[in-house]
C-alpha cells in the first residue's frame, strides 16, 4: 500500500518552517485558531480556498490521534 500524501509540510523556505497545509502557505495553526474562536470548518475553508476539506479533516484526525495516544501514555 503506497504512503498517503502528507497533509502537513515544514520547510525553512515556507514561513520559516511553520507547519503549513501541504501545497499551500496556510499555517495549520490558523485552522486551530478558527476553531478555538468558535468559527466553523466551513468558514475556514471559505477563507482559505487553497486548503481542501480532506486536508483539514486529515489534520484534525492527526491531532486527535496524537492527543489520545499522549493521554493513554500518561496513564
């Protein structure tokens, strides 16, 4: 099974290494800031059309898995 395409990219040449959605210059942090402020995923996607819904959901799923794994490890 081939490796899935990465959805997050870090490069010193793009925003000094800030994690961004692959193929864009949109920081992943921007999505989290939108959600924290009570804005919807749809609003984020409307404001940043270079990010696909699939990319945004993949990032949120990755964050969920990481948080749950960290919580399990802390037990």
